[in-house]
C-alpha cells in the first residue's frame, strides 16, 4: 500500500467518523459555519495570501502558462468575492429534508426524504477558490468530504483549510475533521480517491480532460460514482441576422479569462458574413492583451479542440463557417464537449431553430457562455459542471444535487410525529 493510498484512506476514515456532526446539525448551525468561513477569509487574509504567493512563485518557476497562473492567483478582491459567495450561500434556504408525495390509501402516506451521501471526494484543478467552493457545498449539503487539489495550489489549499474551513466548523460546534484535505502531492492520491467505494462512494472530478477522463474510468472499475467535469469550451454562433455590435461585445465577454472552461473556444460564423465579419474579428482578437490568435480554415485540429487546456496556445479561438442555425447547433453537438453554446441573432426564428437543436448543458441567445456558472446562474457556488447526457445532475452542480433520495411509507396519522 502506497503512502498516497494510506493518506487518502486515513482522511476518508476521519471524515466518515466526523460526518455525523454535519448530518445531524440543524440548518442554522450549518449556515453559521458558512458565515464563519466568510469571516475567516478576511481575518486570515495575510496567511492565505502568503501561502498563495509561495504557490505562484513555484508555478512561475515551473513555466506555468498565463491563464493557469490567473486561476491560481488570489488577492484581496478575490478573497472578498469568495466571502460574499459564502454569505449568499448561507442565506439560501436548504432543500426540504422531507416532503409528502401522495396518499397511498389504507392509512398510508408516501414521503420523499433527502439524505446526505456521507463522505464525498473531490479532485480538482489548481484553483484555490475551488477548495472553498467545494468545502462550502459539502457543508451546506451536510456531507463530509475528502478534497484533493492540483499540487500547484496545495500551499494555498492547506492555508484555506487550516485557517478558514476547519476553524469555522469548530466555532459553529461542528467537527472540523468532517472535511479533509489530502496533503500529499503524489498523483497516486488522485487514483486512491476513486478506489475506495466503501469510504468514498461519490467523487467530484474536475480538471484537464485526459486526466479527469482517466480517473472517471478508474472510478467506474472500482465501483465509485463520479460527477465528472473533464471538458469544456464555449461555442458562439454569429447568425446572418446578428447585431454586429452585440456580436463583438459577446466575443469580448467570452474571453475575459482564458483558463476557464466556459470561455469562448469556437466561433461559428454564417457563411454570408464570413468575408465581411471575420477580418474584423481577427483584428479585434489580435489587438487584445494578451493577443489572441485565430485558428482559421483549414484547421489542423478538431473543431472542438479546447484551447484552455493547451498551455502553449491557450490564447487561441477557432473560427469556422457554417450554413445556418441548424448546422451550427449540430456542429456544436457533434464536435464539442456539449458544455455551452450561444447564438447571436435578432431573428427569433433562427434563435428557436438553434436552441431547439442544441443538446448541450447550457444554451444562450444573445448572451455569453461565461454565464454557465453556478453562482452566476443560481446564486450559489458550484462543485463543477456536469455535462453527462444521461439523467442526473447536469450543468452546474450545487449542494442541492449532493443528496440521496429515499422513499418512506408511513402511517398517515403518525407521519407528523417524525
């Protein structure tokens, strides 16, 4: 047994032993813990930022790309934004733990109960804010957790756990051991996280496509369920009836950050606009800071190639012609991850055709795919974005999705006693 496996197993056992304190806690106590995390983000700012500077220095030395460095970086404004999100999450009403479905007759009633999973694992990219996002979602859903971040963010994640998450849980009267952080850099710890179905039956997977897909496959072999966010890349289609000013505004909005999954990755342009619009698009991209390259036909890569995962060429957007809304939607369905796609048009019939045909997680009309985010759409942080095309949580996954459904058949005249 490797050190990585031992470390993950120990963390899982500790989380399982402590998870009962979350499951039994009233909603008021849970929300007190979340508000405590928000306070401590500001109180412990110096310690957290010092750890983050260490991570950044090591990342620069290792040659990390600009987009990934941006995701790694924390500052006072980002900590304040994280605190704001925690306070908003604390104000969100929890999902009803029990609701009556119907009267079954014979003096019986059917109720649906929501129960915590127990311990949920999470393996995610080197983004310090995700440590708090995931921890807060687990606490809100009353689950314990075992968190593993990319090694480049481990110092930041450790500071956030030790200075923010654990103390806030303790101050609220909850067991701080309920949420654990894997503190070894070994890649094997990610594999260990998806290899213990008896301790960690569900694992949230985020990060680069190949490694996340490999972990999801390994998890399936081990009998561990996953919510995997492996691939991204937003698509924007400029229809023949688009407003050009709006189109350029949405192109810019989709590129405010290059290292995120919902950024503009593939720009589709109606053939009738190609000669008049594309040169201006290329010029606008090249004039940005940093300059963004346009990958034009003929392409030497798949149309859905995700530039955010290419550290050498992340400042790139693929541009391709299409014949109309239906062709654009079908291309987005067939050639991309299915994360998000939008149409820019003043023609409602064209919008309806595109939106009806596109089967991805998020569909947008005259709006940027950057809005596909738990906080922006639902006013709560997310644990990731699930793009599976099967029933279950899809799109931004939040605390509402991290519970188990149980049916309870009860005496109708006694159910209120529970």
